[in-house]
C-alpha cells in the first residue's frame, strides 16, 4: 500500500487538485446548509468533471461529500432546520444550546465532532478493507432484523422522562413507516386514496423538515422575541467556537462509540446515515451519566450526532468500492462518477486503483477539516442570526424550509407533507411526546417487517433461523443485555450506597 499512498500524496500536492478540493469543500458546506439541495448539487458537480483526470474528479467529489454534513449542522443548530436528513438529531441539543446564547460553542462542538468522526471513519476504512467481504456477507435478512430489534429497544432510553409517551410516539412512527406499497403483501397501505403520491411512503426530507423546522418556527412565532432567549450571544466568536472544539476531547468515549456506530451503519447497505444518527444519539443517552440533560443543550448530544454522521462515510465507501453497492445516496452519485471516469468498482478495484482509494480518503479528511475550520471562524457571524427578532427570521426560514421540501423531489405535494409534519411536531412538543422515539420508529418499522418476512422465506417458515446464526445470536444477547442494563445499573447504585 506504500506506493499508492505516495502517489496519492503526490496528487494532493498539485495546486490544481488542492484548488478543486477547496472548491468542493466550500460548495459542499453551502449545499449542505440548504435543505434538500445537496444531492442535486453533487450530481451537477459530477457532470462538471467530464473530461477531467479521474484523480482530480475524485478530489471534487470527496470535497463536496466531506463538507456536506458539517454544513447541514449549521441550520440545525441556529434554526432547528436540518440541512441534511442525518443532521436531524443535532437539532435536539444544538438548537437549545443556541437558544441559550451559545451558538458559537455548539458550532465548534459540531465542527470538531465531524472532523474527528471523519478521521476515525477513514482510519477504519484502511484497516477493514481486507475484511470487508466477510463483514458485508455476514449480514443477511435475519441479522438485519436482529439489528433493527436492537435499534427499537433503544427507544426505552431515548424516551426520557415519560416512558409511556415515548412508546406511543415510537408506535406512531412505526405506523407512519408502513404507509405506501408493501413489498411483502403487494398492496398499497394507508394511502388515503392516492395511487401515486404515497406509493413509496412518506418522503423523508419533507417529513423531517416539517417535524423539526416548521414545528420550531411555530414555537418561535408564539414565543416572540429572538431565537436566543433575551437576544444574548454568549460565548461566541472564535473563543466560543474553539472552546466547543476543544470540549469534544472531554467526551472521548462518546466520540469513539458514535464513530463506531456510524462506521457499522455505513458498511451495511440499507441502514443509512439517518438511522445511524438516531441510534448513536440513543446510545449516548443510555450510557450518559446525566441522561436527563439530553434535549436541553448538552455537548454529548451534539457529539453523538455529528461524529456518527461523518464516520459513516468511511464505512459506506467500503461496499461502494468493493462490491459496487452504494452505502448511501451520496455514494450512489460517487458510483456514477466512477463509471463516468472508467473506474469499475469490484474486488480488483483495490488492487488496481488503490491510489484512488487514498485520494478519496485524503479528500474526505481534508474537506472535513476545511469545513470545520470555516464553520469555526464563521461562528461569530453565524451566531448573529440567533439575535435577530423572529419577525425577520421566521419568514426567511419558512421559505427556506418549504423550498427545501420541494427541491428534494420537485413535487408540490411534498410541501403539504412538510406542513402536516410541522403541525404534528408542534403538537408532540406541546404535549410532551418524544420526537426522537417517533423518528426511530419511523425509520425502523418497515425495515423490521421486510427483514422478518425475508428471513422466514429463507428458512421455509422456521423461526430457528434467528437462533442458529452466529451474528443473530450475538445481536440477541446484546439486546437482552440492553434490556437488563437498567436493572444492573440500579443494583450497582444500591451496592455502592
């Protein structure tokens, strides 16, 4: 691997490639901050690379993809509008921190978590390349079902305060996920008489924009004043941003655990960054010494969300380059860029184009660093948004939200979904129901059904398939441990007292 590594470093030292990487990072940062526009921008960027050298084209693609999630964290923190769907969990603690006047600190936390998560993800990418075939092929429908069950059990920890309301929220999320065409039964379910629009179920981007952004905008209108309470900008500027940047190192366990979840989610096609994001957040709640602080503006919540966001890219690259199976929507566009430049993903890709792999690794890491640096230096200017009166912010933010909902698929009905989800999100917040558990149920419901039925089809109806495969047994034992953890924790606390 030494020779390809040196080749990639030589390519990185060329001024043209550095310029392309910087342009990609700036473009990704901006597009990531605009809801629903990143994938469209990434696709357009890919078309511009026609006729370029493959290495230069990969620097642009990696630059855009590496900076996008950092860009998406900015509106999530300042306005409660996730720029990208995987930034949704950042809203839970990033926005409350901004409302306290600590927007700069929140941006710094997100920037450091994104960069360090990307570094961990890319390091694991290099380590896991020889073992990727074993890892990917170890996960079939039974293993995926048990993984989903494990994810659903995290609802118990994400529903802080009121377990019953949390479970109700998760149940509603599962029901919402079942809307649309059923691949199991071959019928349309809960489609409200629409034969076309809800065929693929509720669209994710408009649903999230409504649930988090529009619902919060209604709260701002009712509360009045400014986004930051009292219009105060506390601990902002470079001092606040870099304080947040350094604060990440106080939560090393959260950073490593969240990065590991992101890597695993990226490796296994179909899980996606959104699910990894919320699983990481839920696990952070579970293992935190102060779980009651989550949702009120704690650093751990931002770290858990943003570290998994960027670590997943390292995992998602593995099935993309080894099998030609994109681990995410962004990786699907990257796969198109491979084909455009005559690169054929597969088992021989690593042997013949290892320099391209290192180009992508360097591109992702440096792009994350540049994006984090730009966010940190721009924190003071960005934080000023939270001191504006809501009468100025809400109309612009509402137009941005509606535009993002429409831009994702260019379907006017998506605007209706966003508004309806906004009303739902406002009602859930007002009556104390958990949005975290709602989203977990929404993301996992239909996946659990499909994996369960596929498993039974493989085993000719025998449930023994869930108890005879090594990975399913391990996941089942982890699920049981997860259920027993509160009891074990309480016994330990009693013994120590």
